[in-house]
C-alpha cells in the first residue's frame, strides 16, 4: 500500500477529483479526512470508503473561511493524530464567468475566494500540521488553463488557477528543506459535473474537445491516480512541479520557452 499509515485531508472531496481521490487514497492505506460544503455528498464518500474497508471521517468546511480551514486541520489531527497529506482540491467554476468585460466583480471575487484564497488558507493551517508530522506532501489543484488560455472564456477561473500554480512554486521553494513537498496537479478538461455544467451546450463541449489530441474528456479517476503519485513516496524528489494530466492539450498549444 502506497499510503500505509498516512493521514490525508482532501478538500472538495464530496465528488469529482476529490471524491475519487478519497476512495483511492483510502484503498492505498490512508486515513482520509473528507472535507466539503455539501454535507450529504461528503458523508456519502465517507460511507463508500468505510464500506470498502477504509478509514474516513467527514468535516464541513468552507475553504474561503479561515476559521473553517483551521477547524478542518485541527479535526484531522484530533481524529487521526497527525496530517501527512494536504490535498487542496476544492474549487468552483461559475456559469457567468466570462471575459473581463462580461464577468461581474462579484463572480471574480467569489471564484478567487474559493479557488485561490482557499488554497492559501489550506496551506496556512495545513503546513504547520505537516511540520508537526515531520514532513509531508501538499497537492494543489490548478488546471491546464494556468498554462494557456481557455477556448471558452472563463477569466476568473483561469486567473485563480494561475495564482494557484504560482503559489505552489513559491511554497515548494520555501518548505523544501522541511521535508514538505508542494506540487500542483494540472488537469485537462474533465468529464466532471463542474465542467459539464459550465460547458452547458454541445457547441461549447465540442469547442473544448477539438483542442484535445486524445479527443475525449478526462475522468476524475485518472486525476485521482495522478494525485496518488504526488501524495506517495514515489514522488519523493518532486516539488514545485506542474504535474500536467491533460490528454495532450498543452503539448499541442504551448510553445516551450
């Protein structure tokens, strides 16, 4: 088991990448703290983990709120005695996120509060816990749009994920000598509820698909496997990286510097 005796906290774990990661991490031996704002979904994931013989507990937390982030980390340490893996995965993609002209200030601020500030707050309270455990792994969910512009305008989401990637690099440098690794998972377009709701017409879906060399949307289970690698000791010499799992889209459109 690749995560035997480890404790992992996963935000946005009620579904999508977070939910699949919770199931996989538990199957690989980790005790998992499932964090979400939708209690039913989070509790369902916990039940699925336990039904499969794994360890999991749920805590409600809004990652845009400092008190909630402090609470979720304290819950992990109180419940399982330590924290080894922090997966800052929670994120939103609002339907009215558009270009700079059309996107409202409220949509921009809400997106930044969850997607970027939420990662900052997770690290603010989670990294001290990793220190207390003697080191560990931080995984921040960024996106392929942190590396290139999106074909369908989503300025707030893209900017927030660019910030996550930049923050990941700096945190990695700061904490490298503390045996704390910090990496960014950069998924390509996925067949998840989050993206499918945003790409709410066939035309929008096709606009994305035409750019993906593999010709399909990725699956949340594929991202969970990538996150497992980053969480495990298999990635022991990897920090500050943008781990791109995108069906080839950035290779097709990003020019090396």
